[in-house]
């Protein structure tokens, strides 16, 4: 972990373990794509690009010419968020066993997790990064009014059918905006069955609340999350009052099958 400069920090490994554990816990609560997509790695901070797709001809040769074959690659973003811990609070924890306030770590981890989710779902078109919900070739379904209980089931089933027809027969994950997800905590009239419980019967890879617009049904074969460095804390210095620390990670979505995604856009009520 030399690149994280931890050896320069004037506190020991016990503090780093507390910081890392708090960061992982806070990030895990926000991350949804990792719950249903395969994760490869970590391969280390030196992973800056990955190859995607198959090699192909970039120039079809004439009979007397040599062929030119080329692959495609995408960059692996490095995500980073700075935070500070009080020198006095760290010393009080280390020397006097007083509680250590790790809220700044948790806030930084949530920011990194939000950026990871944004890159995976929305992509970053300016840098050639495709997102699950924005990629060309994905399936789409224009939904109805989700205040109607029956409409929710009909729209999700329509999206599942489109994936099934495209050769992606599940299991499926359902990703929803907060408003759509929270709307599933309604009971069918005359029963104790929540709509959320009903949908889980055919979305067996889980129903997840994410910071997106609308929703999507996704077969996990859509892609793989490739991790260079998983989330870790590093040391940047101190000013006599606070330690300057940061969280960083590197991750990218390798989108293999955009057709394994069907976005749903319900009508706004």
C-alpha cells in the first residue's frame, strides 16, 4: 500500500483498520450494482485500462495488402474523496480509549459509492464509458402509471418478456428509483401481501433502490465490474489540527451484453 502513503501517518495500523472498516461498511450500504453483477479483481492500482469486445479488422486489406487488426479498450476511472480527522480525537482514542468519531470517513465513503453507482448506471459518455441504463442496444419499455398496482406488475413482466425474447432468461434484478421502490410497500387489497414481496418471486437477484430515474430489469450477464483498487484510505498530510486523509478506488463496468438490460420509464403522475 505504498501508494497510499500510510507509512507517513503518525498513527498505527489499528487506526487504519478502523478507518477501512468504517469506509467499507458505509459504502456497502449504498452500493447496489455489486449485489447482482459479477465482480473481478482487485488487480491493483496499476490497472488503468481494460480491453472490451473482440479484436476486429480496422482495415480490410486488398489482395496485395497486409491486414490491420485492433482491439478496443476503456479507461478505468480512479474515484477519490478527501476527508479530515481531528489530531486530538485520534490521540484521545489511541491514548485514552475514548470513542473515535468516524463520521467523516462514512461521509467520504458514501460519496465514493455514489460516484461508483453513477458511473455504472449512467456511464461517462465524454470518456467512452457505457452505463447499464444508457448504453446503445439496451431494451426499453415505456411504462404506465405506477400508482396503479396492476400496472407495476404489467410493466415489469413486459420488461422481463423483452429480455426473455432476446435470449436472456434470468435470473433478473430489478433496479428502481427511490420513489418507485418506496411505492412497492403497498398491500394488495384484502391481503397481507406487499407488492414488493410479489415482485421478488420473479426478480430473484433482488429489488434494489438506487439513485436513478425510472427503473430497469437486468440479467447479470449484462456485464462485469472490474476492480483495480477497492476502496482504501490514504494519508495526505496534516496541518497541526487535522489529519488530511482520503478514500480512493478504481472500478469500471465491462459492458458485455447491453441487450440484457431493459429500462422502464413509467408515466409521471
